[in-house]
């Protein structure tokens, strides 16, 4: 969602540790990616740690 093509409009809220976007952007994305809807209001508290472990250089 945050990487790849067609991701404009999404961002990362460092304080809340979650993906953020306008409602219209979320609705549009979820309409074509149904499984992502569960993450709309979820935070990812270990994102930084997991990124440092699994990110490709």
C-alpha cells in the first residue's frame, strides 16, 4: 500500500504508528483490495523494528 504504484494519498503517521489517508482514498483502495479493510483503523507498533529486519537495501 505504501510502496508500489498507485499509492499516492497514503502516508504514515509516526505518532500513531498507522497508515493514514483521506476517507475517499481508503474507500477506493478497499473496494479493489477487500482484505486491506481490516487494517484501516489498526496501528502497527512494531513496524520500525520489522522494517529494519526485513527491508531490502
